[in-house]
């Protein structure tokens, strides 16, 4: 039987990443749920995940994310080696920045369902090295560890976002196409984009694409694009609304204000259409 490394406690005071651990398990981990989100990379061996009642076999290279409140159980663990990271999901969304332009980020952190993203061997080895270093930082807490831990974790997320792809045909149909579209919209939200153009990019008919996107993302393409534009608009507080609208893909200031009111139920207080 392989050695089982002790599982560390969450560092709840640490911003963004609360725990990192590289370890081995055998047997069964009983059903439980999580206070923080968990990112798990399987390094080797075998396990069976049961997440919200859905059963999936896990092997080397598989990557998955558990959100707070998800019921999770692991069975039939045989020499199962893994990296696990507990993190604040909302903080990651705030810190992700340019990473949201990468399709892999959305496979991991935006889409729901059993997607089965996977890493190749080279990327997996790098993740294991960085995870071990991050675990040491959080355990020893040397001077400046808070910044180092945050930066390592963001680097890990970047690496995973760059390399993760849906490689198993049992994964959710169309997930890779939806993730590709999300990354594309993050890069081109200020432009006029049509459903026909988006569907054509990923090889689907408009009707089939719109259905796949809503099923995978939980919102329509238009709603997703509007959310991106409103987030970008909120980062331009000192500009006239007409210029904000022009920079974020809205037809004019009125369209921007209507979208904001519909989304948040309040007006853009303190702003005028021109300064």
C-alpha cells in the first residue's frame, strides 16, 4: 500500500488559494461537500468520482473542479495520486483577467456538467512541481508567502487553461465549441458579432449552436455577451457613457443604460451621457 500523505488544513486567511496538496489515496472517501471550490488534477492511479450522483472514472491527466455545495464521493481509489487546490471561486473570477480569453479557462471554471478536460503528460508534470512548491509556501509561510502563493496559483490556472481540452467522447457534446466561443467573445466583445458567425466558427448550424450554448453555459449567447460588455463598462468609470458604450460594443449610451438597468435593477448613478 502506498504512503498516504497527511491532508493539510485550509488556510482560511489566505487570499484566493486556501490549500494546496499533493498526495495519494486508497479506498473510499465518503460523501461530503465543500466550503470552498476545489480544483483537482489526477496524477496517476485510479479512482471513481461520484459528483452530485454522477459517476465518472478518473485517471492520470483528468482535471475537474468542485464548486461549494456539490456532493462528492470517491470510490475504488487504487494508488490514486493527485494535486488538490482549494480556492475562493469569486476571487478567481475577479483575478482571472486575460485568462478568460482562453477556452480552457471556461472548460474548467465556467461550464457545468461532466466535461472531462484532460492534460498531457508534460503539462501534468509541471503542475505537480508547482503544486508541491505552493503547498510548501502555504505550510511554512515564509516572508511574502501570500503574494507568492497567489501568483503561483494564478500561474497554475493559466497553465491549465492553456493545455486543458475535452479529449473524451463521453464528455458533454459541444462543450469545447462553447468554451472556444466564450474565449472568442472575451476577446471580441467590443465588435459586432452575429450568431451565424459564431456558429460557423465552430462548425454548427445557428439553431444547434444556440441550443448547445444555452445547455452548457446556462444562459443565451446574447446574455453572456451582454454580461461581458457590462463588466468591461464598469471598468471605465471616468469616461462619458457615449464613449463607454462605443468601447464595449453597445450601439449607444441608451442601449448601455437599458442593459445595465435590466441586469442590475438600478440605473448608472452619477453618470451622464457626456462630460
